[in-house]
C-alpha cells in the first residue's frame, strides 16, 4: 500500500471491536500493520509507523494487542526437512459424531501443526510433522486412530515442500 493511502486511514485507538462471530474486527491501520509484518516479520516498528502513519509507540501497542488477541503470531517459518524433521504428512480424518472433541485432541498433539474442519471427503484435515516414518506411524496408528469418534484416516505423505507462504494479505 502507498503510505499516503494508509496515512489517511483512521488511527482510532479503538482499532479492534468484536464482530458478531466473536472475532476482533480490525480497522484499516491494523490491517496495514499486519500486511507490513507479513512482508517482513522483523520490520522495525519505526518503519511500519512511517508506512501506516503512526508513531513507533502506537505501532508497538497495536502489534502487542494483535498478538494478545490471537489475531496474528510472529514466528520463524522453516522447511521442516532442514531442521531435522524428515517426515511431513497431511492426514484426512473421518469422524463419527461431533467433530469438536477430535479436533481439540488433535490440536493438543505437538506433532500436529494445522487442524481444519472441512466439508468434502474428510471431516478434518491435520498436518503432521515428524522425525521419521516410525514417528509418523506412531502418531497416526496409536494416537489419532485411537481417538474416540475417529472412523478412518487417509495419509498424504509429503515428498517435497515446494511452497509455503503466509503472505495472503488482508481484506
């Protein structure tokens, strides 16, 4: 975004009221801050402030609020293969009954990086990162399939990570 466009946005300190679904409703300045951090998570607050028309302190406060609200995280994204995890897979899971208990149990597993409830062939998709094939087998066979309500699983083992990005911007 151009700084003159962003600078004309409201700098209302009430930057995130709750929407009807309970999630924070973000103003244009908060969205612009998020976009700046998606481009470079290490971008200095002063540079972000200049781009969005706020002081460094105001940006720091907004970023902290966004973190506290769970709107965003600032993390180092790696290719698991380069940091010692030799097996990655997406597991499609079919559930009998309520999906929530199964989804909650999956989110509690340290190997599970991503859980989404879906419409289609699977009720839940879970991305798993493991040290090796034996570790993956243990997670799927002894932990996921053992969860009450899990009817079936189908595993999609990753052979190579070609693209992983979190730069979809904001709306």
